[in-house]
């Protein structure tokens, strides 16, 4: 069981990372065009009721996704955004691995796997949208439940980790929705 000093050090680390991330906020995104809003809105409606609002916020706040003019452009931009965002989140979780807690290792593995799936999907969107969609779907496989169950079993309840998990889940939904919207060749 972790001592009070260990928990205080962990919370200080999270606060530092949170403040550091907030201080490096990107410049405001350009106002999306009407076409882009419709494209983003129709895509986000396909992420599921719980994720639609988060999807809209994420995609409208990024210049690459906000300026996408076709489903293919949106898929490429969203997958690239997911890769970069989840890489950063994985680095934050790696800091927690220094505590040598098994639940964090399970979660970091899931984040790494998701980055790999999003990267493969991004490379496939031009040539094989069906495979890109399949690879995007794999990122949201059972690993999310494994991560959450491991944390719950260890009695770990940290809002910062839960926020990272929810963001990854949202990116999983976005990746599936943007690749599912691509024309499938038969």
C-alpha cells in the first residue's frame, strides 16, 4: 500500500503535468467553414450519444480537422490528431510506471496499441478504407476494459487518468466513425 508521501508525490506530478500541458495550449483554431461543420457534425453523430459532444469539441478545435473538406481529408487529419494526442497521453502514463504499478502498465500498453492501430489506419485510408476501418476498430477492443478493471481492482481512482482514458475512448470512436464514412470499394 502506498504511503501518504507517495500519493502526495504522485498528485504533485499530475498537477505539474496538467499545468505544463495547459501552458502549451495551441493557438485558437480558425473558424471552421460551413461544409466542415456539417462534415464534423455528421461524423460525430456516428460516435455514439456519449461521445458526440466530445467529438465535436476535439475535431472543431484542431485546424487540420476543422478545415477538412471531404471524408478522406477528415479521416487523415483525425487519425493524425489521434496518434499525436494519444502518444502524449501515453507519455503521461509512463511517468506513473515509475511507481511500478501493474494497472498503469496495462493501460500504457493499451495506449501504445491504440497509437499503432491509428497509425496503420492512417496509412491505409487512401488505398484500403475497409482495412483502415477495421484497424481503427481494433484500437477500441477489450484493452479499455482491461485498463479500467485493473485500476479498479487496485483501488486506484485518479481523475487525471480517468480523463486520459475517456479521451482515448473518444478518439477510438472518432477513428471508427471517420474511417466508416469513407467510400468502400467492393
